[in-house]
């Protein structure tokens, strides 16, 4: 024992002379199954995992003078414990360590089957940089200037494209890559009939604009269609579709306006025409799935105005749905994300205006999400269309605005009714104007949600307000 003591003292003297120091302290955070946030080891002696001490280190089995190392210290006061954190779990951050697989946990994006996520981690995916405006086309597989048209369920130029079944047996169009950057003054326009999900194994940075909004009667990806003409309701949308207007007779009778679509906000009713009620505004679908955006879905269309010979104003379409899931960090800085509803069409000649479409859905998902100041993220409702005066067409409502203001309804020409304004964060959608040729109601706002361990949102241009939670799935 004396010789061992002399050797150790000599070694310590040498290390002290060379300036070497030891530091075995440091944070050790673990995320258990079902935990909603990193679990740091507490100061008390309770709740530790098997074999772990309060600082996350496991005692060695070595003994000194016959006593166990965790009960009897070394005679020199040295800490004989060793860190048993798996080699693959260094700097795991907020997602923690997967002790079974001996690596850091990885984000498991919502709305994608885990088996596909695992497959994509074995693919050779590219760092995608979009430098000029283009489309994310769910029907053709085109993704800006990163991926040309090609076959489905394949990787081209390092970008995967394919239709994926979400919970609830709904389809989503998936584009997957290693990382994504969209340059400033660049627009990526979403196209197709299904919602769009962009997944990057690493980070996503948006300096430009992602646009999945509706344009009048053309729905954004995943959005519901508006009623086509003459009192047709919007496409079935879990009760969020706007109801169609009505009429008293084929040619010269009174005609009421179509109702606005509802989603994150109820749509407004269409204008009455004498004793004929306007189309009802779309309801506010409320369930655990609609609030969580799992499955992802777009907004709801407005109802068409009452009319004859297909002249009732068409309902505005619902805004589209977009999900951005990044494995590390998601930054939205610049022109933002737009998922507004379309404006209702004006009635032709003596027919009524259509209701505006509701805003769509935006889901932002990552370990950390940053939305910088003056960056708009919007899913506002479209304005309703005006009734048509004799011999003229009524004015259409505006598509939802890309800030916190509301879209105007179509302005009436006497004696017709104006369209109601669309919904926005500080405004309920407006009802259609009363007239024998009434206006359509405004569409309601959509839904926006953040799912992240850390979310830093400094922008004041959010409509609707972003709801958030810290529950991330990992694998």
C-alpha cells in the first residue's frame, strides 16, 4: 500500500506541474419514455435510475481495503467513479439519450410512420438550398430548384417525395431532405390536393416565403373546395364548410348569400334576402385530432350564393396545410408562412355572393423553433363576395391578408349587399350584407401550432396566435 501511495503522489505532482486538471462534473439529462421535458437528476436522493448517483455517474466495482467504492472513499480522496454514458450519447441535448440503442434520441415527426423515418435516415439525402421561386408540387414531385419531376416514393437529387398515410387514413405529401434553406425574396408555393409535410433530418431555415394559401376558389394543398355555384355548400369538412345561399324563384326572386368556412374560427353567415336566411357559417371543429393537427388538414370552403343558371357567386376555398419538421432547429425569419383562405366570388347579375374560405393549418415542429421579429405567420379567412347588380358582376372578396389585418369583403353596388370581412386575430369574420341580392359571409381563421422543447417567438405578426406544447416523439 505504501508503494502505491508513493506512485500516486508522484503522478499527481507531475500533473499539477504540467497544469492538468480533472473535471468529471457536468449536466447529465435523460428523457424517459413519455417525459414531456428533459429530466435532470434532482438534489435529493430519490428517483435515481438503477446504479446512478445524483450527478448521473455510475460507481465502479473497484474496492479499497475491502470496502465498496460507493461507501468508502479512496485514501487520497480521489473519486473512483466512472461515467458510463454510452459513447454515442455525447452532447445529446434536449432529446436525451436512447440507452437501449446507445445513441442520442432523434425526432420522430408527427404524421409520418416511424418505419419510413428510420428508412429515410439510411438514405443519402441532400442539403437543399432554394435560391429562386418555385413550387412544392405534390402531384409531380417537384421541389423548388432542388428536385425535378420524377417517380413517386423515390429520392432524386437527394430529396425524397411520396404520399404517406397519416393517422385517420388521410394522405399527406412528404418531401424529405437532410437540411433546407429558402433564400430571402424567394417563394416556395405549395401545390396539390393533399397537405404538404417537409421533413429535414437536420435544420430548416426560412428566409423567404412558404405559400400554401388559397386563391379565391382554388384551394391550397389539403384545403376544402368552396361551393361551386347557386347555393351549393362547401366541400364536406367536419361541419366547417359554409352553407349555400337560397332563392325564392328561378329568375327575379330574392337570393341570399353563402356562409363563410370555419376552422380555427366559426365562419360568418351569408346575408339575408328579405325573409330568406343566408347560408350558415361553418362550425368550429373541436376534437383532440383537430387541435393537435394530427392528422394534418387544411381549411374549409365557403358556401355559394343563391342564384340561377350557375350565376350565384362561388364560395372561397380553404387555405392549405403545411408541416415543417426539423431534427435540430427550425428558424422562420423573413417573409414567413402563408396559409390563408380564398375570397368568395361575387354574384353575377342579380345573384348573391359566395362566402369566404377559412384559413388553413401551419404546424412547426423541432427541438428548437425560432420565429424572429416582424416575421408573419398567418392563416386568415377570406372575405365574402358581394351580390351582383342587374347587368353586372358583384365584386369578389379578398383572399386572406398576410398580416394581422382582415380581408375585405366585396364592395356592393347599390342595391346589392356587400360581402363580410374575413376573420383575423383581432376580428371575427363579418356577416354578408342584407339585400335582395345579398353578400357572402367572411371565412374564419385557421390554426397554427408549435411543437418544440424550446420555442422563441418574438414576432407580433401572428394570426391566429400560435399554440404550443413541448411533447415531442423520439426514436
